[in-house]
C-alpha cells in the first residue's frame, strides 16, 4: 500500500463495516460497499480479508501513538486522568459501542491467529509502556509517591480492560463510571502526593474517543 489516501479510505470503510456488521459477519464485500471501489480492486491492495484486518489493527495502533503523543504536554496527574478517561470510553455512542463489540469479537480470534495476536500484543505493550512512563514521570516530579510503576500499570490496565469487556457483555451503562470512581478512591488517592489532586473529570470519555476515532477514520472531530 503506497498511497496514504487510498489506505485511509479503506481503513475508514473497514471501521464503518465493522460497526455495521461486527467482525464475525464481516466480508470483503461489506468493506468494498463502503468505498467507491470494487471487491476486486480492494484485493489489488490486500491479498485477503486477514491482510486487510491486520493492516487495520496497525492503523489503529498509529492512532494510539498519536493520541499518546498529544498527552505529553500535560503534567503527569492530568496525563493519568486523560489516559483513564480515554480508555474508559463512553457507552452512549452507538457506532463506538458497535465498533468495540466488533473488536471484542476480533480479540477472540487471537488465540487461533498468530498475526492478530501479534498486533494485539503490540497495542497492549504500547499502552502499558505509555502508562508506566506517566507513573514514572509522576514519581520524578513528586506528584506521585514512590511505587512500582510496572506493577501499578499492569493492575490499572487489567482493571480498565476488564471494565470495558464487562460493560460490553453485560450492557451495564453505569459500570464504567463506577470503575473510574473506584480507581480514584482505591488506587489514585494512594498514588498521589499530598500536594496533588486527581481531576474529578477531564473531557467526557465519549468526547475523547469520538475525537480519537474521527482521527482514525479520517473524519473531522
């Protein structure tokens, strides 16, 4: 794939098709129908549906890198709040909800698909390292008390990721807010130095993720 505009169009179509059909029922024709290209032209750029999905996961990872870079100008406490509220997406966006459901379906394929598993591992590693750096910077600036950033990051990601999965599968609208409140009360208050306060709220999760997905799909925020 050499033309970034063509790639962006196909990635946008893949996102829209995943929202509409989910991963399990997704076909190359579904994606082609979201573009002005035929199925045969789609496979001029990709040899298979799997190749296309692998590139889509890579494209999403590029968007994650951009979002993490945007966080860098904030202080560590605000970056931690932004990270949490970005990851704990809002449940009131129908397309976003459908997309994350499709991604959950895709994740179930990872134990049987080495390429999907590798891409998902890369994403997990990127998020974990980004969170560790936030915690390390907080210790360095004395905004956080001394602790083990690696273990804390692993715990936070497990809690947030688990919350997202439970919200998707159980359709509990308030679950994410409950988990955020518990993280603040049970974990973040223990991390913060006496001089620091954790933000009550930043941007709403739905606003943050809508912006992120707008970037990922080439739409204006």
